[in-house]
C-alpha cells in the first residue's frame, strides 16, 4: 500500500513492499524483492534475483536462482486471490 510505481518496466514475479517509490526510468527485472520503504532512484536497473533496500535503493543481496519457481507459484496464488475478490465485488 502507498507505493508509487513509475518504472519503465517491472519484471515478472517481483515483490514490491509498502511505501515504496519506483522512480521514472528505473527498471526492475524478474524475481526481485523491493523491501518496504525503498526508493528506487531514476535510471536504476535492478538485475534479476536481487534484493533492494534503502533510500536511495541499493542492492543488498541476491536471491538463489532456484527460488524463481517459488516466486512464480506465489504470483499465481496472489493473482487467483485477486480475481476471486474482484468477482465477489461485482
């Protein structure tokens, strides 16, 4: 919540925390975690499997590539939950 995304691109299976700002011209690749309160500065490129934190955002770690499948499964579950909530609101 309270997150502002102006990136030119956000990849698949990206988890963006609360109170984040993804500035214009920034790019976030697949399977990344943007932690709560992070501000991604303009023109920053976040490589795949990265963990980003801070103001301004900095890469503070990498995720093992084997967790990519877990991210996909989590995204599918989140999407199905979203669709169910949307259908119930109609």
